[in-house]
C-alpha cells in the first residue's frame, strides 16, 4: 500500500475525472496543490491575474460545456477574491468546484496571518462547502463536492488547509468518481391535466421563457403555435427561443420591447417556462399564472401562482402538447406582432452610420458586428450599456451563445467570461463586448489573454462614462455625478503591452476594422469611440421615470449643463419619440 500526499490524491482524482484545467493564482497555502499539478502533468493551471477571474472563467466554461470545471484560490485574500465570481456561478446555476486553500489547521482561531473562515464565507454562494480536517476524509469529501456541483448545477467548495494538503495517506487504489447524470423531471399526470385545463380556459395566453427553455425550442414554438400565443423571453431565454420563432415578440423588462411588455400586461393567462425573472412591476396584475421550473424554490417567488409545477420545461411540454388542440383565433397574437414589428423596425432604424468626426452609435456598431461575426460565435457582455445593445441588436440563431452576469449583475464580467469561453471552445470566435468601466476594472486580464494565447476579441465601448449608471441617475431626477472617466485609447494601450490593438473612431471604419480584428490570429483589444449621450428607452415610461427625468432636466439647466442637454436631444429625440 503506497503513501500519497493529499494534494496528489486531489489532483489524480480530478485528472481521472477528465478535468482539463484549473483556473487560479498560486500562493503559499496552495503551493502543494500547484506542485501536484506540475508533477501530474495532466491538468493545466490557467494562471490568471485575479482569483475573481478564475471563478468567472470557470463559470463560463461550465456554462458552455455543461461539464464540471475547477478554480482555486489561496488562503485569506485569495479566497475573498474568488467570492464575487463564485456568486456569479451560483446564480447562473453552473457546476463549478472551488478549491479554497486555508491557513494551517493548528493556527485556526488564533488570528493567524490571512486568517478567515472559508466555511462561513462561501456558504451563501454554494450548495456544498466542507473543510478537510483529516487525510482520511479524502477523496470522499471531494466526491461529495463533485456530486453536489453536478447534481445541483451549482458551486461546491472544498476548504483545504495547507498543512493537511502536504500530509500523506495510505492508498491501495484510488476510487473512481462516476459522473452523475441529470434526471428527467416529469410532473405528475394530474399536474399536466390541470395545466391543460388552465390553457383551455385562457383567451389571451402569453408564454414567458427563460434559461430553463434550453433544449426546448421546438416544444415552445409548437405550444405557441397551438395556442396562438406570443412568446416573450427573459434575457437568459434569448438564445434558446428567439430564433426561428414566428411567435417571439421580444423581451420585457427595462431592456425589453413594447411588444413584450404588452404581451404580458394584456394577457389573461401567463405561462412561465423556466424563468425566474425578478422584476415584479413587469408581471400582470389580474392574470392566471402557471409556472414550470425544475427548482421548487422558484415557484411563486415573483408573483402569486394559479399553479406551480416542478419539472424540466422540455419534458413537461412533451407531456402537455398531446392535450392541447389547435386554436384558430389569432386576434391577440396579431395585435402583439404588429407592436413587435413596429418596435423592431424602430430599433433597427437607430443603427445608422454617422458622418466622420461624430461618435459612433453603439446600436450601429453592434448591428454591424452581428452581421460580420461567425454563425457560431460566442458573445460575452459587460453589465451596463453593452447589455442593452446585446439584448436589442445581437441576433441568436441556435448556434451562437451569449454569456453574461445575468442574475448577479457584476461589472467586468465580459473579458473574464471570455477567457473560460475561449478555453472551452478554442475553434470558435469569442467576442467580448466590454464597457470602459468594466474593462478598466479588470484590465490586467488583457495580459492573461496574451500569456495564455487566447484569441479573444475585446471590443471596448469607450464613452468615458459609467453610462448605464448615469442614465439611472437621470431617470431618478439626480444630476449624474462621479460617473465620468479619463480614458486612454485602449487600442494603443494594448499595443504597448504587445497585444494587437485597433481603434475605431468613425462609422466609416467600422466594417473594415471589425473584419481586421476578427481575422487576426490572436487576442485583439479594439477601442470603439461611442456616443456618450445615447439613451436606452424602456418599453414603457412610468410616471416616476418621466417625473425624475424632468427633474433632472431642470437641475441640469440650473447647473449650467445646457450644451449637454442639447447634445442629448440631438442624439435621442428624433429616434425615440416614435416608440411612444
């Protein structure tokens, strides 16, 4: 019977499992694990600049592949840096294993250097978090963690003290982890029949689709066809139901379409399919609501339900469809389609080129990128205005993927997600739509792209402002304050770091320089000078928003910002007045 270090057992089990890489930064408490990786040689250590990136990258890879991925951080600050990325993984429901190394067990509770209590820190962003306090616990804790991460599609954390990692254990033959398969979750027959009855009695039915509709495109479209129902998608449902769907009428919410808003506001029966859309004001007030979700905790969390059903969307709809007859009445869907066609036409009309010397409309830029990017491109996007332009002007097709910090809403996610996405899919275009605030927050990862030789294309929307925050302030009646940046040309900055940089100043250059970036065999940072005054209008302007914006206009005039208001009116008024 041979003796092996705990860290060796950890890495051997992960290698045998098929783990290809671990994202992280090494450190004193993690040195034994890092050395085991070096000697094992089967798993790459993807050395990033910040542990937060390690977690975001692991989450992106897990989201694209559906497979367990791994990240690691050293004790104290290293663990704390992991937390934001792990919250994103937790809220995006992707299977990630985090190895959180820890101070020596003998020093816990004695205010040792870098002491924290990881078992407590990670509880809120994981479904499993356990401390390895004895060599005898390995690899059983590791197996439990991996089972929990895969079975719950969530984050699992192993806390491994540095002194435990170097201890030895007697090993005859390492146990093999058998990857659990996710089950089909099919509701009780009585639930299916009750839902069919609710749909039979509904006159104006709207389907509201989220991330749970992954793989259920055809079933959703068929249900919409039989019910003559508009299909509204939450942002996370966009890539699963928007394409090849004559019943799709866009999004609702602040990023949404007038048609999506009306389809939900005016329905008498709302069917929520795998969505946990959080914004209560966008739900109907007097409609019956039926919700299908694999997570029982999501049922009724946002709105009172007529019926809640535990089940996978695809499996449930397969059982439901034979009970649903074809309808002939198209009045509701025709009305909503008309609104959708107008809103979509108006949005497309904003994506226009400006004369040289005038800042580029971000809508125009994303529209051209949408046309020029590969059919199976993977897009990541920062929280802020890149979210708006992605939601409204980037088209999905069943092959493309979109990755964002959907539920956690963290800044700076785009380039970090892109690292994991490019590792997961080395032969596909990975395009990061980064805001200037998000890009500069984690700008060091630009060097990671070069170091790992990842051909990610990072398009930086440079408007020298936290523009989404500025819009929120204006809508609430505040003067936008402390939202401005003094930025360099990020393309030139990249060149100084030995990375290809491109600068796009005028609309006339957009196509040529997008092609140049996409055709380059390596990472590229593209500085795109976009209009600072571009507004993004919601599908409905509430009284409080109108009141707040009016208050902002008065305050801006009193503050001497007349020129700014003139530029804002010039950029937005003629476009957006047609929406309402």
